[in-house]
C-alpha cells in the first residue's frame, strides 16, 4: 500500500483552518514526524500513527516492522515512547493464527523497547493493513524538529536505503536472498540507540526516512529550515542489489509521487544516474534517521554509532532546496 501522494495530501491539509492552542509545540502544519503537545513546563506528549500492507512474508516479522516503523517517529523527535494502540485491517474470513502472529511480532518489538500495548481497533477489510498509534513523552525544551538545521551542519544518515525497491523485487521474485535479508534487517532495527546518542550529543534537526523517500524527507527539512541541503549521492549507503533491481524496473508508485512532491526544488548534477535518482526517491519502511548537526558533533555521533555515515552538508539557500552531486 503506497501512501497518498504527498503533493495531493499537502494540498488538502493546506485548506484546513489553523488550530490555535498555545500548548501545541509541533502540529501537522510542519510535516514533522510526530505531533508534540505540552502538558507542563517539564513534560510534553509526542504522538504518531502509521500502518501499511504487509512488507514481509512472515507474519511475525511484518508485525515487528510495523512496530519499529511507528516507534521511529517518536525517536526522530528525541522522545521516549511509552504506550501503543494497534490498528488492524483484516478479512473476517482470514486465518486468525496469522493475525495472532502479526500481533505477537508487534507486541514483542514494542515490549523490547519498554512500550506497552493498551489496546487497539480492528475493521473487516479484505486487504490486510497493520500498524500502531504510539504515544511518548519529551522535555518541551528539547524537541528535535525538522526545521532547526543550520548552515554549516553535516547531514548524517543512520541506515542504508532501498527497502521499497527490494520489496517490489520480492513481489516479482527478482530480489536475491542477500537483498531480502538485508532489507529485513534494516526494517527491524530500531532507532532507539541512534536517538539516545543524538540527544546526548546534540542535534539541530532530524527526521526519519519513510514513505516520502530520502529526497522527500530531505525536501521537508530543507524547506522548513529555509536552507539548501547538498547530498553526495556516492556517499549514500544502498542495500544490496538496489541499482540492479531498478534497472529491472522494480519501482514503486511512490517513486513517481515523491518526484512530483519534490518538484523543481531539486538540482541533480549530470553525473547522477537515473538509477541512483530512483534510489534516492524510493519510499522506505522503518528507514534511518537523517540528522543535521554540527561537524564536530557529527564526528562524535558516527564514532559512537558505527553504522551512520555522512551524506552531505547544509548551506545557505542557493535557489534550490536540494542539490545532489
């Protein structure tokens, strides 16, 4: 299941009236990963919701990925997730053992992060969809938004990209076992540790890379910060066989939607191949964090995290929100 096209969604949301409440720290207007509502001077709620069709053959792993995907929105804001509500769309005549395994996988993943499932809601639907609404807490003074990037910052990415392309390759039996295993590993890897290190070291802005792809979420950060994000495509880590699968046309609908969303705000150097461009637009599930931080802090972050890599830097606005070399 692809997300609604971000350009269409943005058009709809722009017509909604402003909500006046002094305790809203982050609302839907900013395209952040989660909403933040102040309870008092020390505590704010962080809330998100996400669900999607199966991205793994094994029901328990599908549930696990759905949980990680939702948790990462809270972690991207610097929050601590506490509770979750499940969202279940499942056929009335389906195999109840399969649904049980999906729920078990999700609950295990959430409990491993000290998050408790309080309940949920289900509907009869011939197309399976599953996910969670997650609530967490955060210090109102320490919220990491997507709008705080500063010129001179370094851009750090914590996971390789390509899960959408590999999922399509699996569907059409084109993906290798190596690619499948790598995609499952990244989708089941939590951002908890990356978030903790980010908060300890300090970051100016952050987002997690999901349905709008690396470039879609980069676009949102650059637009919110009114700066130019320069991406070095050769430094962006890819999952195995991604470019080969793109050559075989293993693309999702999200590729086209994300291109429309970013539109003319991006500039590609002529040496960036069409295949690499598609990889950068590829919608992700439970993708990594994209963090904008000072150079010395980025060095410390990478040293502590190990798997994170520098993929670019932030500069004063040049006329384009994103430049890819």
